C-alpha cells in the first residue's frame, strides 16, 4: 500500500482511507471479514464519525477488529464530531470533549490518532476549540487534529488560537463534484465554472501543508456515477482507459482524483472488499495528462 505523510509532518499512513459510514450495511460476520481483509491489504486507516449509524458504526468496528492494545497499535483511527443530526452543529468545548469521550468508549480505545471537526458551526468560538484541543492532546486522548468541509478563512480563524497543526481537511471531491478543481481552471471567466465556492481551498491546502481527504469519491448528485446511465460519455471514457490499463472503472475513477497534484488522500466508502482492492490499485496508476483531461471533458466540463 502506497503511503502519504499527513500534513507533511510525522505520520506515514496509507494513501487510501477506509470510510466506515456504511458499516451498518454489513452484519457482524461480514464486518469482521471486511476489516480483516482490509488489514491484510495494508488498509489500516479507518475514518469514523460519531453520527455514522448514530454510533453503531464505531461499536461494530471495534467488535469486528477485536480491539485489544496490540491491535490498536497497528491501526490508525480518525474520528469526527460536531453534527447533531437534524438539530444543529455544535463545536463548543463541552460538546467536543463529551463526543470524543463517547466515541472512545464505543471504539473501545483510549485515544484517537486523528480528530476532525466535522463541519463549520456558525456559532463556533475558536478560543474554545483551542482549549478543547489542548485538553484532548495533553490528556493523550487525541494525537493529531484536522478539520472537514472548511474554507481557508475558517481554518485561518482556527489557526489564530489552536496550537496544534491542522493536518487534514476532509472535503467532498469526485470527478462529478470537482468545483475546487474546475474553478481554478476557469479563473477570470464569466461562466458558472468560474464561481469559487470554497475560497480556493485546493491551493490553500497545498500552500499550508494540509492533506486533502476526498470524501464520496464515486458520488454525483445522481448517486454513484460509475455504470450510471446518466453519465454515458464519462463511463465510455473511463472504461476505455480502464481497458488500456487492464483495471476496473473504479480504479480509474480514483486514479483521476489521485492525479491532482495536491497529494489527495481518498476516503472510500465501499463495503465490498473487491472494490477496496480496486481502489488500492489506483495508487499504482499515474494517468497521463491527456487521459486526465479526456476524463475531465467527458464529465461535461469545458475548457475556457
Ligand atoms: N466529512 C464528511 O462530511 C463526510 C461526508 C460523507 C462521507 N464521509 C466519509 O467518506 C467515506 C466515503 O463516502 P461514500 O461512502 O459516500 O463514498 P463513495 O466511496 O463515493 O461511495 C461508496 C458507495 O458507493 C457504492 N458503489 C457502487 N458502485 C461503486 C463503484 N463502482 N466503486 C465504488 N463504490 C461504488 C458502494 O457500494 P459497495 O459497498 O457495494 O461497494 C458504496 O455504497 C464515508 O465512509 C465517510 O467515512 C465524510
């Protein structure tokens, strides 16, 4: 498994992260087998959030992996909090501390390797977040910190108070959800693609050594875009390139994301071990410039 250095300091971790949001689709036995096979392939970085399955995904995972101190040492656990489903966002100090403790209990561990703020909370006070991070770090409950779905200015605001480096920004990114890529290429133009909705987050993260984790790498607004009849040109192009490399369409779709020179780390959600294998294979392929642009154009984007 190819590795990546998170935020350019410390932690050498797998380039592919296993997202655990959909773990409740498996029964206990299947989850045990899935986790064991993922580990065998070197996929030992797992992404959680307190809300996945309303806490059940964390519990299922701990059971499936047979969490013991020796197992714990061999894996990298990332967790998030801040979303109170259907009610509010909450990044207050007390809420963060409470959530981390509850997640640790469900995961049957004493520490998280990485903790992310799940979404910006309009009422967040960066001073309070800084206090929470200090408590979590000094007590040994969290080893590394990051954010998710945040713009550069929100990260800058946090950085004014937070001492720890923010090593990760987890963002939605797929061929069909690529505004952080398209707006850069349409700079200075008048069309929709020129709209910068993210504050040029792609270049900001590169400049500041923040690893971009791509969540939902196979999703579009109309579900998974692969083998989806709503995206005929895109699928024809992906299959043509997949045949050339003798790999699956899944591999090529992920290789497209990984060719973006920001060292993007995909967070995949598949609970199908063959697809996980296909995703890991993507790290072995470097698409040519022509192939990358052919896929870009087949997705319906225009070059200005
Ligand atoms: N930070 C955030 O706000 C945020 C938001 C959402 C998700 N996440 C994280 O990101 C992870 C991934 O999200 P996601 O599950 O939406 O991502 P995804 O990898 O784009 O989607 C996976 C889903 O697509 C299905 N699928 C169907 N055909 C596929 C194909 N050819 N290749 C790959 N998948 C295919 C999978 O089914 P099979 O299981 O049958 O393969 C699975 O249900 C989550 O687990 C979570 O950890 C973070």
